[in-house]
C-alpha cells in the first residue's frame, strides 16, 4: 500500500470513530491523549534540560533545573568551542562520519544490486555472511581489530576509525540496499542492456538515479550511526586532536566534573547537528529505518 | 560466465571491506581464545582452559545476568509502550502523527554517550531533576543517588536505554499498523468493538511478525550495548551494572589478558548469533 492510501485510510477510520463515539463521554480518548502527551514529555524533558543548562551562567547553576536562565549566556559555547577543543572534535566527527558514509555509499549499493538483480554465484551463502554481521557487537571484534590496526599503522589515525566503522555498517546497508534494488523494474535494466550499455554503465546511469531516495536514506543512517559511535574512536585514537565529539564529551565530563554549563554546551554541539538533520529529513530517515523491518 | 564475473566484481568492494575488518577479526578472536597470552604475545596453547575459567568467573555471570535483565526490561517496557503509542497514533491526524513521531524518535538521534551524560545529571543526588521532581510532589524521601546505589543503578540506566529506544518501536509499529487493511478495523467498529477490543483482537495479533522483529532487535542491542554503561557507571558501583561488553573492555584494556578477553568475545558472539539464528527461523515462519 502506498503512503497516500495509508493516510486516507487512517483519516477514514478516524472519522467513523468520531461518529460512533458521538454522544458518549470520550473518556477513553482523553486517556489515550494524556498517554501520548506524557511520553512526549519523557522524550523531550531531558533535551530541554540540557539546552537550558547550556545557556545558563555559572551563578545560576543551583536555581533549580527547570528555572529559565536569564540573561541567556552563550559563554559556555564559546568556552567549549575554543578552550576545550570542541572545534577540533567537531571537525573530526565530520571527517570520520563523512568518510564512513562515503565508503558505505560506494560499496553497499553495488553489493545490494548484485544480490537483488545479478547472477551471483553462491548468492545465499554470501548474503547469509552479511546477514550474520547484522548482530556482531563491535566490542567482540575489538580484541583482534586493535592489533590488526596497529600492524597496518592505522592506530591513532582517522582512517583507522573510518574503515572498521564502514565495515560494521555494511551488513545493515547491504541488507537495506538489496530491498531497495529489488524494486527497480527489470524492464529498465533490460532496455539498457539492449541499447548496448555495459552492466556498470547501466548501474550508474539507469539504476542509481532510480534508487536515489533509498541512497539518501542510507546516507543519513550511516552518517547518524558513525557520528554516534563511541567505542571505536575511544579505542583507536589516542591523540586529542584526532578525537570526535563523542569521545571529547565523555572526556570533558571526566576532566572538569563541575563545569556543567560547559558539558551541556558540549552535549548540545554533539547532538545538535543530528537533531537538525533528523528534523529536516524526517521522511528519508523513517523510510530507511523501516525499510528492513516491515518487509 | 561473464555475467557471473560482473556480479562478483559488484559484491567485491563491500565483501573485502567487511571481511577485512569484521570477518577476519572474528576468526582471530576465536583463535586467540585458545591460547595463553602475556603482554600482547602468545605464550602457549591453552586448549579450552580459557573457557573453563568462565565457570569460576563471578563477574562474568553477574554481567550475563545484567544483560538478561536488560533484555527482559527492554521487551517489557519500550516495546509495549511503542505498540501502545503506535496504535493510539494510528487514529490521529497525519500532522499529529508526524509531529509526535518526530518527538518520540528524537532521543534516538542523540549519541548514547551524550544521553548518558544528560541522564547522569537528572539522577544527580544534589541538583538532579529526578530528586527535585520527587521533592515537588512531596515524595522527597524516595530520592537518592540513583546511579550510585546498587539497588537502583541498573534500573535507572535502563530508563535511559528505554528513552533512546521506545521512539524507534513507535515508528516501526506505526508503519506496520498502517499496512493493515483498514476494512478490518471498520468491520470491528461496526460490530461495536471498543478501542481496547480492536487493539487486543486486531492490532496485536496482526503485528506478531513486527513484535518478533523488534524483540530480536531489542535482545541483540541488550546483549551488545556498551556506551551508556561506560560513560555513566563503568560497570559500578562494584559490579552492579557490569555487562558483557564492559567486562570484555576491562579484561582487554585494563587487565591486558588478551586470551580471556577473546574468550569472552567468543561467548558474546555465540549468544547473539544463536539468538538471531533462532529468531530468524521464527520470523520466516511467522
């Protein structure tokens, strides 16, 4: 069912529901709305709290967690950004997340296409290999990965985070891309072949443009997960000027246990871009997240 | 033949990257677990000696128990709440669905490290929101140092885990509900079925595959989560929030016992692969 028919369907049920409860006191509905709002509060209160704390001056720290900070004080942000090195951490997060995302975007759609549309030998076995990777916990490979990166000279380099990060994202990405590629019309691919296009040209010129929404979803999710990763950079990177935001924020918490304004600002810098990205691209995000789950 | 070769070339980049940085390390970890190590180099063949050590490792069993509790709590709380909220939302206007869906999912976009820091404050015994709110409603006596007390630490952390996860459940359930044939609901309504009855007899049974999927997802995440514990309690107080991943991390980086850290990794891998293998069968037949 398409999204449009699903929406009209829900609207339809809603109207008939209204008709049926007419006259009766809609206590059930009131209760249901209260439940919706309570959980909205659960979701938002901590975010609200940290935003307030990030613009609260030190003098106001103990005036109650929910009191509105006044005057609004941005010095926490400037201090965190310049003195605590968050400008570096931010750039590192950007480089590492973009690097992993690009690697995933190059490799996963190719593989997904082969699994969905090409005559791949031992297809079941290979796909099973990727499927098994869906559940592999990063901490369980770290013991060997650490030594391997050391031998390759990748320890304490951003590339040493980017490569394993992309590899860990691949099972989900290949799985999702196979689902996306299955919807590409066979006729389209055959028509290109008849016109004499090579398989790779067909893939680049015909297939990729068709699956662009799927690629967008994949890019967003890969970026989100890379940005959130903590263990890999924690283990691989020792030099402070290479660390991403997650590691920086955790270190800051340990180092200055009392600079709450600074930590709140650091937290806001760490999640702000993701929240904005999610709110702007909500539709793409949701499509990607539900792609593997519903089918 | 040429078309097969093309197909292999298409898979190769992903396969190479995946095998080099995930596949190979898994095999290595399995091999490492069979040796004794000192200071990063092999000192001898251990056979299954590392595995027999598991029996007497009380921290391991404690950690495993905590992962188990985490699985149960995740299945009981975020999953059920997700189902409930999604079924209520399904009857709201598309605009409400979009706005509330975004709000519920918002915590999932926050890195777990940051979530841990934020909630660490909420639980702070001196100025945290949790004790402050209890004070406001006259229950100040119930307040405490949530993350520092053995009896509450794990559960207090689970509230944070649920916070980042329930919105994901709402979205997945919502997508599944919207794929249910609306005539089923209309028929139930014409028969005079209340909201609760429709929920119980239409929504819940039809969503069984979705529940299985989310249950599997939740169980796997509950076995492998690390960030949240590491940034808040590091497994403490004592070993009261120790989980398998923190035990591995400590054994590897703090104790430096490569062989035993590898053994613990193998156990963790065996658990998640078994759980997912069994569930995959269930999902396929559902």
